[in-house]
C-alpha cells in the first residue's frame, strides 16, 4: 500500500523564539544520527536537517507534519508543549518557498548571510550518506543552490561581510575603546571561530589575539594563517583572567564557560556565538562582566544592511523563477508512472500489425501531446491523470516496480 506523502517543514528559528527557548531544539551529532535512523524506520525517504545558530528545521516528504514534529522533540531537549508555543510547520509550496528563502539568506538574522548555503550542502551530504535522499531531495537542494548563486551574482544583497562573525567584530569595534591595545581571547576554532578570527585580524589592528581550543592542533592550524598566538586548553582560566574580550565559539551541548573560570577584576566583555549557549547564565551576574548573545548581535544594523533591503524584490523574483522550474520538474516526475503505463496500454493492440519501432514512435508522439497538455494546464493536470488512470485501467504498481 502506497502512503501519500507531502512536503513539510517543521522547526524553530530566531523569528519565533529567543535563544534560551530555541536552544533546547538544537541537535548534537548523535541526536541527529538517532533522528535519521528513526525517520528511516518511519518510512521517510527524503529528509534534510538544518541545525544552525539561528534555526533547527526538518524538511521532508512525509505522511504528516506531526510525524516530523515528534521526531524533533524525541531527539532534542525540546518538548512538544514548548514546540506548540514557538514552533511552526509549513506545507507544500509554502514549505518549498521557505527553504529557498532560508538558503538564499532572506530568512537569516543578518540579511544576506550566505553561510547558510554551505550548511544546507553539508546537511544534504549527511542525508545522502544516511540513505535519506532517495527521491526529490537532491534536485530540490540543487535548485536552492542555483537560486543562491544567482542572487549572489545578480544582486548586491550580500555586499560586504554579512555573517555572525562579522557582526561580532563590528560590535567589538563599536563598543570597546582602544581595541587594538586590548587582550582578546578566542575560545573555539570551528567555522564561526575561524571566520571571527579572520575578521578580528582584518579589522581590529590587534596583534595579540590568543586562540584556545580543546584540540590544540586545530588552533595551531588557524595560527598558521593569521598572526595570532595559541595557548593550551589547560591555560584557559589564566588566559581569561588576563583578557579584556572573550569570544566563545565552541560547539558543546552544555556551557563551557562557567562562573568558576571567571576571576576578572577589570571589565570583561564576553560574546557567546554558540547555540546552545556555551556561557552559563550565571556568568553575567559576576561584577564587571558583560555577556552578549547571538540574538543581540543580530540586531546590529548599519547603512550597508539597510541598502541590502532594496534588493529583496529582485531576489524574490529569482527564487520564484527557480522554484517554478522545480515544481514543473516535480509535477512531471509525479506523473511519469501514469504516462508510462498509458504508453504501454496504447501500444498493445498494434503490436501484431506494426513493428515495435513503429508502435513505439506512434505511442511516444501521443504521450508527448499529453505531457505538453499537463505542462500547459497545471491546474487540470491532476484531474487529467486520474481520468487516464480510470478510463484505461492503468497498472501503476507495475510501472513503479520497474
């Protein structure tokens, strides 16, 4: 028995929930792996999981949105009660349009942040590796990548730096007097940490930036590219004592910076670029200590960001064009079993009179006319296909098994 599946998006994001709420739905690698395994058990063939500092979202062709919501709640720290307050689900074309907007930076906390497309590519790679890219997902992902490239080259919506890393450095430059003379400590050297380091070196004119990472080799690799110093993880507490600005970009599921590590006498600015938050809430209660989180950084706007807004309509036009092309491909793919079954049905009576080549040629011409009609009349496509199935008693299961 074939189960009818529709395209759904479920998730939480910066638009629906503050960081202290949405961080509960963030997925570790092991949680995401468990979610994939259960999704396969539930009969899902196509599933894309996006898990960033701004959002946790599931995109899939599934029997219902509730199935995806239950998967997310079961494999994260979030509850169904919480999801019903801050979560959302989108269906069919609305869901597809949402993925295109996310993948092209229109839904990012910082408009035009194109780092998300790299995360979508990585998410698709994970899905394919797990056997959860069996149907339309690859074509859909490639369509989103195509739209992203076009918007990046045909508009100026991503002019200048647009990332969280850039926003954090902009905050430091605007709020820390004499930054070139301050001690800066960067804890965590993943992608955000690396980008932040590059922006710091480029914009702060500071030549005494310190890197610390649990795996020292990763920090030393970055130090080979930029004029920064590396200290071992064991010196974290001592280094924090000496620093003026601490940037936390680790990827732990629990706080890595706790009150017992903080012993500052001078003012200390801490920027937490992680989700879940890696700076314990109690740290902000210490004297002379200010903690800034992602959501606060994303509110930074300047003339550059304001100028980008004028390119949104142009970006939306590009999205609609590529989305329409994908929908047409998907519609054609959906009706292929019917067209194949119809072709076989109309060939049968003529096989005794004509050669196989002649029969196939005539049937293909007729199928071409039907396919052209379906493309030209998408609003009548479903009705037409059902009529063909009914009138000619088409055996679709035989075609789908081939």
